[in-house]
C-alpha cells in the first residue's frame, strides 16, 4: 500500500504515524514545502518574546527519527497537482508519483491583506520556523510594528513585541481583539494590559496600504498613517486548498475540505485532516475551520488510521481553546455570548469572578468564568474565561460538559477540591452556574 | 425563629449565613469553643512552612463583620448537652438556651493515639489557629519531630517542618503515606521527595509510647526509640459526636451523624453538616466521613437553608480531593486502585505520564493520571493523579465525569486545549483513557 501525505504539520505527521501504526508495511511518503517537520510552530511567538530561549527547543524530533520509523519525508518538496482518477500526484521537479491512498494535510494561510504594498519587505507572517529564525534577528533593530488584525497570533505577538521593546500599534476593524470569538468583558483584562504597556489600539480602523521604498516604512489606514518598520499579519486562517479545488474535491462554505467522520473527502481514496478541512460544530452543525494543533493531530491520526485500512472516527467538535496573552490566560468552549447572539441562538448567561487558590496563598490569581446556556433546558452551550491560571483544564472540562449535554444545574452542584495551595473554597464554574440559576 | 448552630467552622458558618439568607428575621446563634471563626485552618501548615507570611492572613472576616450580618457568634462557649424533646441546648456557664431548629456542625478530632504519655507537652494537634500561633514560635527551637501516621496533615506538615530545618521521622503502620486513599505509584514522587529531603520514613511501624519528663523527649515504637522534641498527630479524622450520641441522634458506622438529602438528622428539628456527618458515596452508597472544607461549607449551606424553611438538597459525593505536598500536587476522585481492590470492586485501569504545557515551555511540569473504570461498561469509577500543576481542575472534572457516568471512551476522544504556555498537545486524561482501551 502506497500512502502519500501532503503536508508535514501536526495533521500530516499524525496521519503518517497512524498509517504506519496500522500497516507497518505501507510505504508512507510525506511531501512538505517546509524545511522541517516535527517542530511546534505554536511556540514561535514565545521565542520572539524570549519566554523560550531558542528555536531549537521547538523541534520535537530529528529528521533521523522519522527515517527510523520508516516514514519517508520529502522536505522542500511541493505537490503541484492531484489526479484522483489516475491516483497520482505531481511533485515539482520530480514528475508523477502514484498513491493508493492520499491524505491532504495542506494546512492554512493567513487571509491575504489585499492592499497596495503587500509585497514589500518587512511584512512578517508568523508561520515557518526558518523564517522565524531570520525574523528574530531583525526584531532587534525594529522600532515600531503594526499588527494587522487582532487575531490569535496578535494576542501572542503583542506581548512578544512589547518584551522586545518594540512600539506596537494594532489595527482592526472590530471593536476589541478576536472579536469574532471572544466576548468583550472576557478580553477586557488583556486590552487593559495592552493599554498599560503603551500599545496603540486602533479599533474600527482598516489598513489601506503598506508604504515604503523596498521595505515598509509606514502603514496607511483609513484614519491616517502609522510609522512602522515591521508589519505582522494577524488575519484569520484560510484553508490552503487550491490543489484540492483543482482536483475537484468537494469544498465547503468555509473553504475547508468537506470530510466524513472518517476524515474521508468526496473522493473515496483521498482523506484530509487539519486546517484544510472543515468540521461540524457539535451543537449547531455549523462547519468550523481553523481549530488547534491538538485537533489537527487527532484528525491526522483518524485520517491515517482509516487510509491504512483501520477504523477510527472523528466526532463533531466543541472546541475548547485557550492561550496566554501576556499575563492573562484566556479561553473558552463552543460559543461566547457574542457568537451566540450573532448566530441568533437564544441563550442565558451566568458569570462569576473567583480566585484560583486560597485568597491568602502565594500565587493566587483572579479568574472570571462565564457560562452560556440554552433557555429552558439550561444545557450548557459554551463558556468563556479569563484568569491567571487553570484556564486550559477548565476549558477541557466544559467542552466535555457541552458535548454530553450537562445542565447548569449539574454545574451548580458540582463538587470541587478545596486545598489552599491549589484551589479555592468556591469553584468559579460552580458559582457562575449558581449565579445563572439565581438570576432566572 | 431561633436557630442554634453548634460549631463555627466552614459548616457552621455556612449554615448560619444560609439560614440568615433565607429568613433574615431568624435569630441565629453560633456556639463555638474556639476563640475565632471565619479563618482557614487548612492554611495552618503553610504558615508553619513559611509559604504564607502570617496567621493573620488566614482570617477571612472580622468579628464585627459577623455582628453586622446579624449572626450572633458566642466565642469560647461550649455546648454540653442537647435536649431534643425540650428543644434546648445546655451552654456551659450559661444554662439552657432554646431553639426552634438546631444545626450540629461540631466537626472532628484526630483519632486518639492511645499510648502512654499522650498527655505530655510537646504533642501537637494541628487544628486551631491560636494554638498554631503558639506552636509556630516553638518550632524555631525544635530539632526533631515524629509524625504519628502519615495522614493528610502529615503530607502537608512534612514539607513545612523540613522548611523549618527540623529533622522529621514519619511512623505509620501502612506501607506508604495515606495508604487508605492513595495508590502507591501515585504517592511515589512524594515519597521520593521526602527521601531526598532526609525524612526518616518508618513504614510498618507503630508508636507504643511518648516518653519524657513533662515534655516529650522521645517516641517509643515497636522498632525502637526515636529522639524527638516535637510530635505531630497525623491520625485520621473522627467525627466529634459525643453530644449528638448522648442526645440519641442516629449515628452511622463511620461515627458520623446520619443525615438525609436535606442534611436533617434523625430528629426532624436537628440538622447537621460537615465532618460530624457521614455522606453516601455516589457510586457505592458507602457512607464517607472526613471530606473537605468545601464539602463542609456546601453541606452547611444546605442545612442552614432547610433549617430556616428553605429547600436545598445535598447529593451523594464523588469526592474530588487534592493537596500540595512539597513540590508535588496529588489528588484524585472517588476510588483509586487500592481502595477499589479493598472494596472488592472489579475494575480496569489506564495510566498515562504526560506534561502540563508544551515540552519546551518554561514551567512545564510532569503529570501522571490514572483512571479506574468498571469492566464492561467502562464507566469511570475514579482517578488518581500526581503532578506539578493542574491537579485540582482535573479532579473537579473527573468527579463530574464519575457523577454523570461518563465512560472511558468519552474521555479517550475528549478535545483538549493545546497552546504551548498553558497546555500540551496531548491531554494526559485522554491518553490514560486511550491506554486503558488499548490494553483491553
């Protein structure tokens, strides 16, 4: 069995490993345009911010380790076409290669900023590790940066650039950071911390051009010019599917490949995984695109298992998410209030401000939990949180709570660990649920 | 309505506050033998260990604040008898006081160590804040301590005494710390840390006498004498129910008061809450006694609400627990392997060693998760964990998972947050579940 994988990120590597696990005799070839696989691109902002000492730390495995597992990784190799009927891919400079099963894990790109000057030097898309290494050196001499749209990468890069002593301006048409995902009250501590750090936030503004002679020197916006020797692209993820589209594979409304529960595309011998796919939201069935590396990896394992003749199903998602933005962790599950409202989903809300350890214990941090529930049944629909610790674990819990249909009544009566050094007397999830019930 | 409360701990204060909340006109009197209420006794070991700077930090509210809420707290006041028929309590030095509803929140005592010399000076039961203040000064001149039985308080006090430069010997008949609750593989990192810190651990040994002239100078054991100028009692909690027993209230096998779901005792006008009660385990219905301050507080609120004419139910418990023992957090839910085996409960086990953040992110800590499930249905029965962070939040999650009957299959496919600074690619709960399934 010949299994070809397009893409060497979490999804592609997960797929290749799973396929080899199911069928050790399979010939598994991974094509990647990147110079490396098996590194963590998610760590790049934290190396820029000097929280992590070097890019070398982001590598998870050496190239030899892949050779040893029998996975044939072709670096800096671009697939230029897929021919589903012939079961072939065209590899730039190498001609055709045939496959029995193909797994597309082609990932994503930043949504293009279609303004004049987009090809100037000095515009940085945080994505690939070798580029990041070059950029990291340049950051030392950068004085001022404009971040175009306050997406997820912006939330991480603002803190990094501030740490590096670079004057930061954020330009975004929305009214607060990551406005399509996060509620304004939840992001408020982050926005406040940016303000305290001297970040210039231009909400409701839009970039109209990048200006400069060879290299960017300023950014033109609807509300005036901003001096900048660095531009960070913070736009949302767009599935990287020109190849799949040209091959006639079915693509959904988000631009992601449509897959079934086994991560199979509209072609029975082609699977897909990661950011190039779209996955139904567990409550609404609305297709979602641009999930986390953890999702990509699990989807990859599913695709690889099935492609190699095994059986594994991937389920609709409830999307626990979280990240560190400076000193604040933010996170959530499924919907916040803003998204629920935008979707026209009727909902009730409960919120609590709590603490993460006993009030008197060193390292205690504030935490805000907001729960969104369905009126009547009071089933949990989603949650949003901001705090100093314990956000990821609570998001994992609440994602499961949404998945299995737990009601706010269950959460209001939940038991919780109380021990001064690790948890407070009152769990904020429970208090938020109690507050929701009390308000009805 | 006259509501009397015996005990000023988390249960008693929770009950008094809830009763006032339901019926602001109620006359609520709290009798406590202690000098203070509204402090956190759980914090005492950490002040001894100098993690917390002073005992003053443990106070949650001033005495005036209680006066202002209309709760009449009678400090250093002992109730010596309850007369259910007459609806009266006898208060030492003050005669009879009548009540319409009584709430017993009399707490617990350390199981007595019935050996000669138990009345010597130098034997410390960690419990009351004023005593702790006196003891804290004495610790400066203590050279060597014996901890009698490695219960929960021992797990916290070993680290505290080591921080204070005191030579520590632990004597316990069992084979590892907290052997009735914790599995040996889970406590192993703690045991190892004690060994590294030079703690003398005498497992399978028993104290036979405390020896000294007025003050303790050594501890006699079955395996020889141990020099010690300090003894810490680390025995398990025993419900403090002589009064309730004398009043003819029904007491269960654990020594705890039997209560219904509204925290009502066998007398319709007497409620009880906290460590003097016993509560059924949600899976087995086995009565449990000696839960956490968080449980006591929630039970108190239930008892107070119902005593004052409101309606609130308390549910069987699944007991998430956790604590910090030196550098390690340990915790769990419901059963571990050891307890499941002791109870004759058939079970299967899955275990995973993971990490709490990305491998390369500063502050990343190891974590071990062990899941115990029912054969066949694969419903989660319990869990045990040890790690550097995130134990309390996972225990809260898994307690809910046991309560609502989640299966290991659900946990094996759970989604998790992945973001380098706050969570690893693979969630150890999920990996433990996957390992359990793979082993079947």
